[in-house]
């Protein structure tokens, strides 16, 4: 039987690292890179940030193109609605097809095997399939799976996105990616399995993707152990939390878990379930048409303030359960009650106010608060 990954009639082979934002795709991309798969020149890779200190392993040109395309389609990365019907063949997308072909030629020409990772590919995979087919490049996918509870918690910490909306983003990205990857050679990898025991997980993925295992195993282990650390996991959901999720989210996550436990390439056994979930998702989202009228300045300001207030309430409620009693008392004293005039509380702390809030909420939440306040200030200005 012919190996579906061998590029018999293709000039090169590429691996798309698919996965929802905050699912561990950066970690998987680096692991694949250490197996010898080209991701791009170091100068063109997105630099690390406080949100991802081990690096994104994401090509800047690809990130820029997909950001511009999503903006042109008038959707954000956090959309929970499908892209416009027929978007791939629209005039809007035509110049982006040319741009993507140029990016592939300029950055990956001459490499027999390369890969890319950019989370928005979950929604834009058809563009890549069309471009790579014209470039005579064989495409396979490595799909990274992470609990929707953990992803939602991570998005709340990083972007202050409400939990329910984060679940919607998770569902949207995963169901669209699964549907659009139909027919491709694909292997699934559990982020939890990777962090718990990276070597058997990577050996399984490498074998399924027909990647050579390094001859210098000691050097590869040293490099992997240098960046796969327990601190990479900031959330770990319980079975009880998963059982409280909406049933479609539970069902989709079960499909992904079962796929990630297959020893080799995914056999598309759950295709009927995926099609049904995708069909239902598109039907339900049609109940909520996009608002074609631009919101007023007053409504935007009110929405921003309400979102900030809700996010702070949710996050400080979480912090208030901290077993560290002094910290809990500080949080509850600092927290202002919505619907009442602002109150000022004396805080027993040697730290200046900005540093104190930073200690209470953490760097990521503080950055999200600053973004919300900046939005509010923009609408306050004449």
C-alpha cells in the first residue's frame, strides 16, 4: 500500500500544525522543529513574549498575512461565527492567494520538508490547501488537542475573555479545522500527553508523519527537556468541570480525545459526528446575524466598561478563594462592588498601588485590564 505521506508526485512536503489558540501548538511546533523540520529563518520567527516565554515558533509573514485577511473579512481571531459563505472564491481573497504563494516560495522553496503553525489556520485552511496544491506541495496535519476548560481558562487569563465565549471560540476553531481537513493525512496529539511524557507522544507522532527520529537521541532529549517544563501548564481541568460543559462541546472534545489515542494516522471514523456537529453549529449561528450597523460611541463605551467590570468580577472572585488568607483579604478589600459608588479601602501593603495590583492579579491579567482601559479612554476622548 502506498504511503499517503510520500510526495510521489510533489516537489515537497509540509506539515500544518493545527490547533486552537492556547492549545499548545507553540510547544508542538518547537518539538517538530527539533526533529529537523524547517519552520523558517530565525530572523522571521515571532519573538517570545511574557505570554509565551518559550517562543511562538510562528512565522511573522504568515501571521501578518492571516491577520490582514481576517481583518479584510471583517472578523477577529476570536470570532464565534463562521466566515462568510464562499469567502475563498471572493474578490476580497484573491490578492491574499497571490501573497501566500509568494510567502511559500520565498521562505520554503528548496526545503523538501517544512511546517508552519499559526492558530488562525484553523479557519483559513482551505486557502492553504488550494495554494499548496498549486505549489505541488504535499500537505499533512498535526492536530493539537487540549481540554476546552483549560483553553478557556488560559484565554480568560491572557485576554479577559468570558468563559462561555472562550468555549465558543474553542468549538468554532476545532469544528471548522476538522471539517476543512477532511481527506488529508492527519495525526492528533494531546497536549496533556505531551507534557506528561513527551518522548512516547513525539515518537508516535513522528512515526505517523514519517519523520526520522534523531540519531543523536541524547541531544534531542536535552533540547526537549530544556523547554518542556511543568510551568507550561497553567490550567488542568477536572472530570467534574468537563461534565458541566455544554453537550456539543463535550461531544467534540471526546472525538478529539479518541483521535489523539490512535497509534497512527487518523482513520476518519468520526466523520459523521463531525459533519453533524458542523452542520448544527452553522445552523445555530444563523440565529444571530452580525450587526451590520456600526455601534454608537456611547454603546461601545458602555460595552467596554461592562466587559471590564464583568471580567474583573469573575477574576477577583476566583482569586478570593485563594487559600492564602492575607492575599484573599487584600483582594476582597480592593474589589469594588458593581452598581455602587466606588469606595476606597486602606490597604496594608508596603508596595505602591501599581505593583500591588500586579501582585494580586498577575502580569497577564494586568495587561488585559490595561487594554480594556485603553479602549475606554479612546471612547472618552472628544
